[in-house]
């Protein structure tokens, strides 16, 4: 961070985009050091969060299906 602060303001103001992890500490530092930069979260971390949430949803839906079958039963042919 000290190396970035050592850069002249004119250079830091020219930065248009910065790709970072989704940790809030990075966002705060980028806003301070590069006031004109657009913050872009890297694809790897975005996809990891999306996949984690989808897996939670799939698991929940599996439990709901089991509960439905327990309460309403599955009719068997006799």
C-alpha cells in the first residue's frame, strides 16, 4: 500500500478500473487511493459465492422434497 501511496496523485487519478477480491478492506483502500477508479470484483470470487448459494438452495430444496413426501406420502400402486 505504501508503494501505491508513493505514486503522484496525477498518476493515481488516471486509473480507471481496479479488479479486487470481494473483501471490504480492499474496497475501502481502493476508494481512498484511486478516487476515479471503477471497482470490479474478480470473476473467481463472484462465481464461488454464487455456487455456494446455489448449493445451499439445492440442499434446502432436497429437505423440502423429503418433508413433502413424509407429510403427503407417495401413493403406491397395489
